[in-house]
C-alpha cells in the first residue's frame, strides 16, 4: 500500500467501489508504468510492465474471482474515473484468511480515500465472506501505510529482514494482521474520527450499511 503527500486537485464527496473489469485496462496499465508506484505496491513486479502484461493480470484476477480465490475492486469518483484499486487475494475459505492490497492514484493520496478502502474491504471480508483474519505487508520505509494499518487496528506479526529490494537497497518487510473480533472492537470508534462528508460506497446504489464511514446507529 502506498500514499504520499499530494493533495487531490478537486475533491469529490462520494466514491464508489466496484468489481474490476477488462475496461479498466488503460487506467491500471498507466499505474503500472510508474516505477516508484510499482516498486512499493507490488513486490513481485520490480519494473514497469506493458499493457499486454497488465491485461493478463486483470484476466487472471477475473478468473480467480470465479473460483473464489480473489476479489479485486476499482474505486472511482463521481465522474467514473478510476482513482485506485484494492481487493482480497489468496482467499482461503478453509482457514478463513486473505491478503488485502491497496493502491491509490498519486493525485488522490492523502485525501482519506485509502483508509476508507481498507475499512470497506474489512467490512466485506468479515461481514459478507465470513473470513476470520486479514493480513497485509508493507515496506518498512512506507510511513503512511504504517500509520494507516495502525489506525485500522492491525497488529504487527513479524518482520522479514531486508526482504524487499528497491531503489538499490534492501528494506525490511512488515507483516501485519487483524482478526474479525479486533475489527469489530475498532470499527465504530474509527468511523467516528472520519469526515462523514467523504464517503466510499459499494456501488452507486449501496445502502448505508455498505458505505464508509458507517452510520452511527
């Protein structure tokens, strides 16, 4: 996951989360052309990749969704412009766990949309898919992600020393996780700290139960 100090040029009050589609190819391919983004978001992709390679990735995500192995989503603004992507990868329905990656377009970092993406994915994982644990990893120099996962209630579970190579040096890889019961204890208090004027909803027809921040009932 990655966030920087940039502020969006224009703030949209409502954002929407929807399943990734082949029509998202151009937006995702553009994200994969940015070396700094690639090196901090996807540890398995050391260099920018071309449009054909990105198309294979999206195709595999859609195929794995059919097998309930992963669920990838695009976040778009009110003008239907993609501004980020997230999902649940390596879903294991036997043990009830999955990995949560998050990417936000450079223009929208530090806007608050990233933490809303994480929160809505945790809601989906625990309340719809009945998963028990969600984990993620980040590069040790990624202070913004460290702050984000801490706010959401993730616990550091281990450090893989110098396991992430980028920019000519090795960084530690931080492993964090959160259990369903821990999220339940965190979600309401966390929601109350957020600006309710900026919302992320699961599709344009989402009920209040599937928007974040949540309604304070």
